[in-house]
C-alpha cells in the first residue's frame, strides 16, 4: 500500500512538472506575434506613458507624443494615453482600457483617443474628480474637425477647471432639449476657403466700385446744384432764332437782339477729378484685400502637426520586418481575429504552398501612410521585402481581403476572378481564419503562368503636408467673386440713386404748391428769396423755357413772339457779357425779373392768353388770371390790379428783394421801390410792356 501511494504521488508530480515546463517554455520562433493586444499596448506604455499608433500619421504623427505628455502632466496624476485607429478599440474602448491596466498593473488615469476623438477615460487606483463629466462635456462640446491632440487638450482643461460637473450638466441638458447646435469647427476646410475667397472677391471689387460710383454721382449732383446757383450754362433753342429771324444756333449764336443765349449743361465729370477718385478706390480695394488676408489667415486645415519621414515609414518598417520573420503577420494594435490554432494552421499552409505567399493582417485607415490604399500598401511592403510573393492584405476589423501578385508565375486573371467570399468575408472574428485558409487553397490550385505577374503601379499617396494645406485666399472662387462684386456694385449704386430721387420727389410733394407756368403745379416761392435761390431758379426756369421752345413746332405766332421776347429780355438781364452763363454780378432784382420773364414765356407756350400779366403782389407767383381792386404795391390810388388765384383769395405778402448794395446783400425792400424794369409790375403793367422796358433799359431796339 505504501508502494502504490508512492507511485501515485510520483505520477502526479511528473504531470505537474511537465505542465509547468510547457507553460514556461517559449511558444517558438513566432511567439512575439502571438502576444495579445492588451499585452502589446501595456508593454508600449511601460516604455512611455504616451503611445501614439504608427497607423495614422496623417492625422496624429508619432512625433506629437511629447505634446500629449505635456498636457497629461497638468492633471497631476499618472496618466497613460493611447492614440489608436478607431477600429483598434472594437465595440468598447472601456474594455481595452481595463485589459491594458490589468497587464500594466499601474495606478493612474487611462485615456483612449482615436482619429475620431475621445473614446474613453478611466481612473484606476487614483482620485481625479470630474473625469467622467469631462468625457461627457468633451463629447458634446468639441467640434467634429478637432484633432486628437486638441480633444485631449480640451479634456484636460475641463478636468482642471473645477467645473467639470457643471459644464457636463449644461451640455447634457442642452443636448436633451434639442437646443445644442453643432459647435463651430476649429479649422478651415477647403470648402470654407472657397467661400472665403468668393466673399473676398465680392468685397475687394464691389466695395470700392460702389463707393466710387456713389461718390461720382453725389459730386456730379453737387456740380449741377452749384452750376445752377452760380448761373451755369443753360440750353437754348436749336437752329431757329426768335420771331424776327435774327437768332443763331446754340453754343455761339445770338437772339434777335444780338444777345448771346446761355447754352450747354454742366458737362461730364472732369477727368482730372475722376483720376484721384479712381486712385482712392484702388487704395480702398487694397485695404479690403489686406484686411481679408488678416481675417482669413489660416494656411492649414489641421492643428499644424506635420508628420516626419520617420512617422510616414514607421508602420511599413514594422510590418515588413515582421513578414521577413514570418509569412503571417498580425497587427498587434488590433484585436486578433485568429486564435492560436488558426494561426498555426495558416503558417503550416503557407510553408506547404509551392507559390510564395505572405499574409499581413493590418488595417488600412484613411490616415495611414498610404492614404487608405491597399494597393499602395502592398507595393511599399513588396519594395521592402525584395522578393517575389503573392501579397495578401487582410483587414482585422472588417474582414476584407485584397490580393496582389508580385512576380510569381501564377495566372493573375485566375486570382482576380476569385469568389466574392475570398474578397470580403464579413465579421473578421468569425470568418477571417476560414476564408484565409480557403484563399490559400484557391492560390494553390491557380494555373501557372509563363512569366511572373506585375501589377500596375498605383498612384502615389497625397503629400500629408499638401493634403492639409489650404489654397490661397486670392485663388479659386476669388475671380467669380469679383464678377459678382461688379454686378453688386451696379445694383447698390442703382438703388442709392433711385432712393435719392425718390426722396427728392417725396420732399417736393410735401412742400406747399402754387400755380406756375402753364397752370402747372410748382413749389411755392418765397417772398424773401435769397441770392442763391434766385440764381438757381433763374437757370432752371431758363432751361425749362428753352426746352419748351425746342419742343414746340406749331405755336401760334403771337405765343411764339411773346415767348421769344421773354427769353431775349431775360438773357439781357442775366448775361451782360454774352458768355452764355449767368453773370456773377447779377443783382437780385435782375435775377427776379429774369425768373418772372422765363415763367411768363413758359406760360405763353402752353397757355398764351394767361401770359399777359403776372401777380402784382409777388410776380414770382406767375400768371394772373384775375383782377381785383387793390392799392399798388408802391402806394397810390386803389385800382383793379392783376393777381394770382392764391392772392385773390387771401392777399399774400409783397415780394421783397435785397437792394443792389453790398454785392446784392443789402437790406430787403419791396420790389416796386427798387430800381429796374421789375418795379413796373407793381403798377399792374403787362409782360409785353415789361419786355419792352427791359430792352429800353439796356438800350436795345
């Protein structure tokens, strides 16, 4: 019995010893590739608390790890940061953090970041208030275009602010109420830069051109008003003169009395004044362009991180080195879709094939060195291996399979026409191993080819720096914006001009109106007109009479005679030097008499019978259609005198003009008391007598 017990004990000890030896023995030459994802990442964090994957260098270069470390030190607790492709986390990043912590065995804050943002953050053995709230707030508040480095910086700021819970509650409440809009982006993308260029083009040309057009329009209107006030040129009848036949054509002719008629308008805008305005508009356009370049000063759509050459080749070096040791390479950063038995079986199949085949189970995210191109990744790996092989790329996340033949004598068309199941397998965890095994069987049955296959070289990947660079502000849609700016300037100018014209009309309608030449309704005239008003009105009324004479082709002889005599007498009063302009030294009495004659002549062209007399109280009122007993304005016995309709109902004040002394700026006095032909109107004389008196006053017969 003791002997049997000894044998039993010895047997159990032997079994335990063998099991321990098997457990302790290395797994063979392929052991490094069989390490789990948790163990691999824990080993990397043991070397450095920040691990940045080499599979997303375009978005997060490995050389940015020190920047993450600087932010992590602000938290005041041991922090371990992992930046991996989003597919490396599977369905739950929290599970990855827990697994890595178990393997690493260190207390601290564990943070999982990916190219899509903050995936998870969890504390183990340390107290860091606000961590969970900071995760929530970061998810809601950080825009979609934030880089992982910017996301982590925001997360650290929220944790260290001491208001993580309050900020998270506000973000959560706004999100639950549906009132949280997408936060504005951190970076300018290509589409936004095109919009900026378009708006800049509109502003650079539209604003200066609008200012130039409006300024020239305003100055031209001002010139017209000044010309009117200063007795500027007025138009004259065309080829025909007065009723006596002595008149000449406009511009250099005389009337029947030999007096030169005023002619022309204020003329086009002077070029010598237009040139400085154009220069000012150009300077304004330059200032707008400079301001836009300061506002839209982004040159890149990222956070300024630029991958180095080492960042771009790190994964290629890692994978190619693994394939040199073993024809089956599994990405250690990703969850392995193959168990130990599947890996051993595939390695055996690879060794037994007559055709050299290598399998790389690695993801191809859009931000990897190849820009997400499996063809380019296969070419880069082949260039490093320097041997003929059928290269199989399998995505451990999606189960997709790509196959490229490099120089092996296998019928490429046979490989291309493989079943769909050997191209896309579905869930990698369930089917990738089986479909890779089927693919190797398919390759082993492939017909031989006379020469080795060679695929077409894929296009090179975009340069990572140029890929993030934005086009210049003054390119792209800048020129179309300038075209639209030109049309916009014209539109704005038209609206401004129309608005000013409408405003003038509305203001004119709001003024009291009286009955003027031809019975037309005109603004009421003052009883104490200023010199500038008289000069401006004289020019306008002479223009109106000239236009009426030009337009009238079938006037009665009596009406034509009276109108021409009124125009001739008015010219004698205001154009003493015969230069076609209202004299600078024209007196208020002479200007008022010219206005009365011009309006009487205008009345004669439309209503000849009403042009014989004007209102004796204020001749500027125009035609007198009634007579009423009244005392002359200059005094004397009451008698029947001509009045306008308004003065017949309620006699208005007598016209008072400044005396000729002091340059026409003397004291106001009733017009009948002032020297000159105009005074006779106070006695009720007619227009025909007035024109005769003016001609005699100037010695013209």
